[in-house]
C-alpha cells in the first residue's frame, strides 16, 4: 500500500533526490529559488491562465461531443420512426425547402 505523504514530506524527498548531480531538475529549482515575489506572482498568473485555457478547451470538446451525441440520437430516432431503410433528410435539405 502507498503511504500518503504531506506536501512537506514530498518536497523534502524531491530535494534529497536533487543531490544526485546536476540535471534539469536541479537547474530548474535553482532558477526558481532566485525568483522575486513579483516573478512568482507573474508565474502564478500565467499558470492560472494556462489552467483556464485547458478547462475552456475541455468544455468546448465536451460541448461538441454532446452536440454530436444529440444529433446521432435525433437521426436514430428519425430512422426508427420511418423504418430502417428510409432516407433521412439532413438539416440543410429541410432548410432549403
């Protein structure tokens, strides 16, 4: 079973792993450690913007998926009312009349 660690324990474990030698993680943490309060505020703002964009994209994909499901349900119900081999007119065809 996995033991749930506190945030402080996770950070301490990560920092102890960094002692293994210079790599990207060590360089990245070094840069972060030199950031000013203003830079942290900017970074937080940008991370929140990114999260909002991901959320918006996720919602748009869900809306597209929901619309596609609704259209398929409509077409299927239309086919079952007219019979399995009956042609189903599209929305564009019915608007043209």
